[in-house]
């Protein structure tokens, strides 16, 4: 054994010894942890189920669609069952209960696919209606990172609602790593949701977004502070965005008590920590927020000036 081999052997022994520290980062049982590669593969197979023909295996033939769908579902269900079982056991559940619960989760998840696809269709329609640069809905499905992130979020949200730990977050963080769009699987997002351009968007866990909402790149729907750490778990930390709201690039809307009223427009680079009444346009001029009431069908003219005075 030469000198470099001796050095490498010594390094290996030192690091192996360091693994015995019983810290959070010292878990080396490879068969008790989720596999991110398997979960990523599940996402791509689920996309083939949600968008048949768009993410298909090129070797598949149309007349075998039933057989191919059966194979996809069987593959994803097996891996989802296994990964969910591991997640539940890692969070303290016993093996028998975890296996039974994982099977139930798989069945409920796939039962939700038709309703999920109907919801995703509204997102495709919102992107087409909201972007004059879109030449077709096929282009949106193939090309738009916002739709990809929303689709993965909607799949993960079903699992989040079924109380599957960690796995939904791995899914949305995979989409985040590809698109730069960070949607927590716990967020509640209504139909006809459109993310234009994407990149740099953050949507926090307790965010509530209504119908027909459009947001641009760099928007943050976040919390006011994280100083409370784990003591804030379960509290409403992120804003509520009501129906028919548009939020332009770089705007930050923060706080669990902050509500952006329906039919409002939040201008680029605005920093919002107070609620905005319905039918209001918020813009920045000379580094100060400006509020302007909008005349919207079905509502009376908002009293923006008195509202602004109350926020000072």
C-alpha cells in the first residue's frame, strides 16, 4: 500500500467513526429513508397520466393506451406505497399501521386524479386566456414552467391533504429546483391559477389563493417573520389572495392577517403587510405606495383614501 492509499484509508476510517455521533445527519440505514430519485421518477410518470400524449413514452402505441396506463398506475402505486410507508415509519408509526395506511393513501390519491385533471385544465385555460404570447394550449403544456410547477403542486397537495409526511415537499422542491417557483404543498390554490414567466416566486404553506388569480415573476406570498420558529407551526402565517387578483413582478405580500381583496391589482415591487380592500390598485410612485379605487362590476367604489389613512 502506497502513501496515498494509506491516507485515503485513514480518511475513510475517520469519517466512518464520525458517523457514530448519533446526530440527525448520522442516519445511514439506506432502507429506512425515502429515495428522491424514485420520487422524481414518480413525478414524471404522474405527468404522463395527467397529460396523456404530452409526456408519453415514445415506444407506446395508441391502441395499447389501456395497457400502458395500467402499467403506469401499477408502477407509481407500488413506489408511492413503499415511499409513503417509509415516511410514516420515519415519523414514528409502526410498520403494520404504516403499510395499511400507505395502501389507503394510494387508492385515495388515484381516485382523485380525474378531479385533479379537471382542475389542471382550468390552469391551462387561464394561461392561454391570460397570455397573448401563447399560440396554443399545447405550447403552454409543453413549455410553460408555471404550469409544470402548478401541476406538481396540485399532485403534492393531494398527498399533503392525506397527511403524508415529507413526500409532498420533496415533490414541490423538485419542481422548485427546475423552475425557480416555490409552492409549498400546503398552500390552498383555487382554479384558473396562472403564473406568468415564473422564477423567484414563493408561495408559503398557509397561503390561500382564490379563483382566477394571476401572478408574475419574483412575487413572494410569505410570512412576516420566522423568529418564532417551531412555535409558529400550524398558525396562519401567509396571506390570503381573493378572487380575480393580479400581482405584478417583484411584489411581496406578507403576513397571515393580510388579505388582498377581490378584483385588486398589486403593482410591481410593492411591499404589502396590511390588508387591501376589494377593487383597489396598488402602485409605487416616488417610493411610496399609492392606492386607487377601481370601479368593478358588482361592487361599490372602494374608499381607498380613508383606508390608506388608517394604515399609517
